[in-house]
C-alpha cells in the first residue's frame, strides 16, 4: 500500500481527521470530540482514534490501516513544551507522528503553507 497521511486538527471543542495519499488526494474525513492536551492524553487519543476510524471508514479502508498512517497532530495545548514532550512519549497506534500546536496548523491552513500570521 502507498504511503497514507493523517492530518489531525484537535482543539478545545472538536477534533477533525483527514486521510490523504502522498499526492494530497483526500481519501476520507472524520470528526470527534475535544482534543486539547490539558484534558488528559487518554481522552485526547481516544478522540483522535475515533475521528481517524471515521476517516478510514469514509476512505473504504479497514480499521487496522491506522497502524500504517503517518500522522501529523495539530493539538491545542502543544504550545507548551511539557505538553509536547508528554504527547510525544504517549503510546499511539500510528506508524509515526509529528506534533504542532493548533495555532501553527491554523496559520498553515489559512495561508496554504506560505508566510503569514494568525491572531487568536
């Protein structure tokens, strides 16, 4: 199977998941509850997995494909070094993870990867 990418936008009210192939073709999307690291990592990863399973289903992929996903997690709370380190060390089902705060991914999304800023 080709490389599959998972993007997670996890904030204080909800978590969105999007699966794409390496060319950027969107294969499936899902949504679940809040994913702010200050709510506790067990809850955060439960919500991430729920949203991811919805996205896998929408993509027509089996649930165990979760272990092949290269995940980028943009989460509320990851602006704090201590939260990033705890999240990095937390057991996860993905092939790999990259971490950023939700503010960073908001800026990337708003400016489509170009230079820019957001005010929150």
